[in-house]
C-alpha cells in the first residue's frame, strides 16, 4: 500500500455490525438447526458486497469485509482449528479481573444486558486439548473471494483482512509449556496469514492480549514482561517471510464501554508493539483513558518506514466526535511523527462479536466515520498551512 504523503488517509479496525437476517442465519447455524449452507454462504457474500459499498460510499480509504462471516474476532478460530474445543466457564489469566473487582455492580450489568448479552451465541472460551491443525481453508477462501468480488477492479491492497494473534486463540491444556503452545498456534495460523497475503490483501493481526497481560495480577512484573515478549516472538514466527509493508498490527484493551481505570498505559508496551514485524500500528487514542498518550511520541522514536493508525474516534461511546477535534488529534500525531506516517482510524471494532445490540448504534457508527473523514480532510488542510 503506497502512502499518499499529500493526504491523511482513513481506515478502521475491521469488525462492523452484521445485518439482522444474517445474524439470524448465523445463530441458527451455530445452534445446528440444519440451515441451508448455500443460503448462508450467499447471504454472507451479499453482506460483504453491501458493507464494502457502504465503506466506499462514506469515503473510507482502506476497507475490510466487516468480518461478516465470523461469529467474533477471536471465537471464529474454534471453527478453523482442530485440537480446540469451546468450554463454558473456562478461565484464562487476566480477563480484566481488577476492573471487574473494582466495579462489580457495573460489570454484572454490562455482561448481562449490554453488548455481550446480545451476542448471536454466547462468548465461550476456547481450550486447546490436542495437537493443533488448520482446517479452515474453505471458510477462509470464502472470505477472501467475497472481499475480492466486492472490491471489483479496486486494488486489493486498499483492503485488509483481520486475523487473530496467537495470544487470542485460547487456553492451553495440551502442550508442555505456554511457549510451545503459542509457537504451535503461530505455526498453524501462519496458513491463514499467508493466504491473506497471497490473495493480495493487507493482513491485520488482532492482539488485545498484548496489553491485557499488564492486568495479570497472578504474574510478577518480570513474568508479565516475559509473557509479552513471548507473544511478540510467536507473532513474528507466524509472520516470518511475510513483507512488513503488507502487515497491520492492532492492539486494544478487551473492554469497550467501562471505567477502564486498569488499562495498561501505552508506554508500558510500546516497545513490544514496535517489535512486531509490521508496518502499520493501530491502537486506542480517542477515548479519555488514552487520548493524552500522544505525548509518548515526543520521546519514542517511530522507526523508519513505520506508520501509526491511532484511534481518532472511539468504539466506547455513542457521542459523535466533532471533526475539528478529530483534526486536532491527527495534527498532534502528524507533527510528532510526520504527516506521511499517520492514517486516521478507530480505537477498535464496532462489532467485535456478532451481536444484535452493538454498543454503538450502526447509524451512529457511520456518523463517526463521516466525522473522521472530514477531520482527516481538515487536518490535511491545516498541515498544508491553509
């Protein structure tokens, strides 16, 4: 993807709300009620056509398929890997326990009736119980073919496909060590990473786990640090041989709307983020817990050839950011790292799970995107001295 140094471009993080009739089909399919697979595949295809057309119509430069065919940004791997099973009640380390402990009444309500409560199927942890193997070739081909068809003659490198990082796949009960496990996950997910690249798209690695490790109270600071390094080493193992300029990396905090007082400062993990073999780095920078962190780039050097994709609109509020504020956010980053090294993005996805009740209403989401595009235009004009 060439970077247009004369204009700040726009993108987002990947997941977008699915149409209600597609959600109905996804739920029936997940519940095993015997739906017509051809009907499901056809509706996924048309939904991808619709969502790509909407993104283009609103003026987003770098688009995705909205993850229309996936139940969730990480839960989809349960269908694509053998050797794993869904297990209700399984507990992974971290999982923002400190947040839940600090605000139990809020999170009881949040998990019971907010976005999580409206998911098509319950969000169930994935557990590795045997040797891992990739078996998602058919589903992946469907996703890649659908996106290619929706793009038509448009260059494929103006579109990206999200794929989960090794740290997001689940809980290990089979491999001898956590390191063996994460490198094994990276090896099997490599098939997906390579297929996305070979299809001509940009690959986005989704890794909220990289920041979440800072909330692992059961681990010492040294252990948390080593775990973060292991996450990055595993990602890079899966990415070996893939050109950095074809890779986007996204990290966030695993929480949408909430107090967020235990979010890790970006400064605690920025060296790990920049160690991922990617060119484009996506992170939260619009919500009030993290907007101030643009100051980090006053002392942290962005390596040559790297590009920041800071969130300038948030997924944690239905307030539509004013274009002037968005422009101000973009100008801050541009003045610190260079206009050509900034792409406007969102903090996170707007439907990370297939849900009937996304926290940000779809009509509000599109208004946010419109504001982001206008803000990018205003920032470009300001940086040109107009």
